[in-house]
C-alpha cells in the first residue's frame, strides 16, 4: 500500500515538474521510502502548498492528507518547508 502511494507521488512530482526525475530512474522497489520521499519532497511540496488554496474542497483535503503523510515519514528533516506548510494549513 505504501509503495503504491510512493509511486503515485513520484508520478505526480514528475507531472508537476514537467520532467522525469533522473535520480529515480532506478527501480523504486530497491529504494527505501525515506530516500524516495526526500528526493521528491522539495518539488512536490510547492505543488501541495499551491493546492491548499484551491476552491475545490476534495483537492484541498487530498493535499492535506499527502502533507500529513510527508510529516509522518520525514518529520523534522523537512527543514524550512515545515513552518511554511503549517502556516498554509492554519
């Protein structure tokens, strides 16, 4: 289940950035979740923060759930993005 979510997040990151992420050309099955999330987080976080201000409630809820997933798995390693995310949610 978690692996499918990671694969979906990688596809969303590639779609949002408009390019393939070269460091993830390797098989995702061989990488641990933490490493993959660290690589896609800077790009995907910008998209998720923008999505928090959408008028469609389902998109906002999905963005919050994904951000919650990142916070659970990355914690304080999110660095400078954590205050921005919390400010956007509140």
